[in-house]
């Protein structure tokens, strides 16, 4: 049985993180552009998002203005429990 890598991450405490990134247009710094980023990450430290923002600052021309973050743990401990047996109905 193949288990999705995303599902395994959720079991390890990762949740879906969405970041709305406002950045300045390189050719027109007075204009702001929006970029929406979404990935599995761990709250509250958000190491995956921090790495992405570090990459942005180092490699991309648009200066960051602001970042809004939303996070949702898709699998919560009370919602997931191991099954002790399999019952088949014919």
C-alpha cells in the first residue's frame, strides 16, 4: 500500500500553510503585487515558509512589503485513531 508523502507529513504535525505575499514591483516600486504561496509547514515556526522568504530576498528583485499567514492542521489528534481490525460486509 502506497501512502502519500503529504499524508505522512500531516501525521508528523505539518499543516496546510497559505501565505499572501505583497511585494513591490521591481520596475515600479510604488506599485504592490500579490503572490499566494501554499505548502505544508509546521506552525508557529514555519521553517518551509522562512526558507522560501529567504530565497525570495536573496534571488528575486521584488522587495517584500508584507506577508499574511494562515495555517490549518488538517489532521488533528482527536480526528485520527488507529483501527484495531478490518470488518468486511458482503
